[in-house]
C-alpha cells in the first residue's frame, strides 16, 4: 500500500514564468486546507540536494499571487542529472520527512522528476510552468498568456514608432523550438509576417510579402521572428538581407529578450495556476503519482509525465491560416 502523504514539498525548476508564485500559493494553501504540512524547496533540484527547505503555511504566501518570477527561486542543476545527486536529494527529503513532491517547471524538470520516481518510488506531480506553451497534455502552460500579452504590448509600442517613420521592424521573440509565442502575439498585434521554427516559408516569400505590403500602401510593417526560425538567418542578418534586396525599406531590429519572462501574471495565468495547484495536491492524496496536471477544453486533466515529455506541442495550423489571411 502507498505510504500516507502528510507532508508535501513544492519547488520551481528550470526557467521561471509568471504565475509560478500563484501555483506555489495554491499548493501551499491547499495543503493548509487539507491539514497537510507543506515545505518550500528553494532553487529547484539544487536546493533539494542541499536541503534548502522552509516550512510554509497559508500566511507564507500572502501577497504573491500578483508577482512575477518565483519566491522559491529557480535553478538548473547538473548534479541532479547524476544518480549520486539524486541519492543526495532523496536523503534530504527523507530526513525532512517529505512524502511527495509537486514540481512546477518544464520538460526537463519533469524528466528529472520521473527518473527520481523510478529510482526511489517517490510520489511526484507536475504543474507546467513555462512561457513557451510547449508541453504535451495541456493547452496552456502557466506563464504563456502573460508572455504573449507582454509581447503584444511591446509590439503595439514599437508599431507607434514604426508608423511614424514608415519603418519596417524585425522583432525577435522567445521560442527556440516552438513558435507559439511568435504566432499568437504576431496575430494579436497584426504582424505582416511571422517566422517560426515549425515552418520555413523561405526568404523569397518574405520579400514578396514585404513588396506587396509596400504596394498596398501600408505605412509600416512588423515582422515577428521566433529565436529558432528556420530561414537560417538571425534577426540582424534578416535586416541586412532585406535592406540589400528591398532598399525602399528603412529597417530596424528589436530583440525583446528577458522582459518576456517577467511582469505580473495575467488573470488567466493566476486562475490557471490556482486550479492546477489544487488538482496537484488532491491527486497526490488520491494516490496518483507521475502525472502532470493540464487543462483541455476548460477541464483539468492528468497526463502521465512520460507522455508529457515525449514531444513538444504542435503549432496551431488554423492560426497560421488566419495569420496568412490577415496579412492580405
Ligand atoms: P524550461 O522549459 O524553462 O527550460 P525546464 O524544466 O525544461 O524548463 P531544464 O533546464 O531543461 O528546464 O531542466 C531543469 C532541471 O531539471 C535541470 O537543471 C536538471 O536539474 C533537471 N533535469 C533536466 N533533465 C533531466 C534529466 N534527464 N535527468 C535528471 N534531471 C534532469
């Protein structure tokens, strides 16, 4: 029979995302509601290995639902990739009396949790916290909605200057492997072209589209470029390429960078995080382990972590079509 769970450890791992604090708060308050002890583990797997623990009660998470980043800090930890590192982490959890873990993070963090469970039969439950929205088993990850709203806000501001000066802007957004941020924010901000890792439309199409745009009388143009776009050129090389082939354009580049990770989470992310935290704790108490909480069609669902980490989510083809139509 599974050991009774009386104390749960919660931590954030990998890249931070807005809404992680709301998820921590939810896990801590659900534990308090159910009379379970809860322990915050600082700096992800690194803190687990070092025993960087702090007991948390309902009041420890006051006034954090609106804050970006993570109060528990996050880290990448190479030692946890080794059996020795994971053994140290297990020893620390046992000596603290922790019976189960809630990990808030991305694919890598889940892969680590799965291994840990296999080696020590330690109950784990995942909550997807990443701005990339790239995790199978959830239509939305915590932080994605905030990130696309941040990007749309930035593009709106850049458009003001682009249209005042009749300029073309290349705006680089996050997304090495997936183009969800680029596509959604690009459609939301009315970009002329969106270059994503999932498809290579070729430089010819880009030039054609920009020519068409100029001909149709547009006074400014915005092209969104995901970090991992497949044209083979980075955003600065794209600028040079276009200036060389279309000298009519005055081209500028803006790399949005880490501002996309920060800021106060949107209401959507706060609500999602609150729901997922409750589901994670309640599922552990039901004896479930090795699952990730996700959302599909407004319903919370559980997906085996082994499935969730198999691949990235596919790009939304329908949204690509919408984007094509909108740039007519
Ligand atoms: P993001 O999506 O923001 O990158 P992530 O959770 O995928 O978040 P990673 O850096 O890939 O971030 O992983 C976080 C940590 O999880 C790593 O630093 C490492 O400690 C642990 N980890 C990742 N992959 C493994 C693995 N295969 N085995 C053991 N531990 C792992």
